[in-house]
C-alpha cells in the first residue's frame, strides 16, 4: 500500500507541477514580451530624442544664417541710403535734373499751352442739350404702369 500511495502522490505531484509550470511559464512569457516591448520603445524614444536634437541644431544653424543675411541686408540698405543722400545733395547743388535742351523744350511747351488757353473763347451755355426734355418723364413717380405683353 505504501507503494500505491507513493505512486499516487507522485502522479498528483506531477499533475500539480505541470499545471503550476504552465501558469508560471505563461506569466514569464508575458513578462519577456513586455520587457522586449519596453526595450524597443526605449530605443525608439532615444532615437526620437536624437532626431529632435538634430532638428533643433539645424534650425539654430538656419536661424543664424538668416540673422547674418538680415545683418548684411541692413548694412547694404544703410550704405544705399547714404549714397542716395550724397547723390541727392550733389544734384541740388551743381547738377540739374534735366539737361539744358530739355529745359528749353519744356519752357517752349509751357508757353504754347498757356497761349492756347488764353486764345480760347469761353462760350456760356444757356440752352440744355437737344436730347434733354424739360418735362418730367414720370419714371420715378409713384404711379402704376400698364404692362404690355404680346400674345
């Protein structure tokens, strides 16, 4: 009988061990899967951090380039303004805007225009145009108009 009890205990222990191994091994497998997911997510996060850092560095470089370009443009604008101011002061002092020939032609044209205006006789218009009617047409009067339709 001792042998039968020992065999029964061995079979029961094997069954209990088999099922406990199944339960604990499935938890182990889930833990391994979760650990793998964590490691891949951490790798992706570190790669994303590197990408963001690279992007920010390139953005900073581009902003530096824009700043230097704006500074160059501002210097050119200041130089152009100074040159324009110098050129304007030289024109006023010594150099006329138009040549002497152009001034003569403009003066001649101005004389012709003024003489034409003085020669013209201004007629006073006292009569309305021929297509103007002295009587009201009744278009804007508050009267009912008859509608004519062709059948």
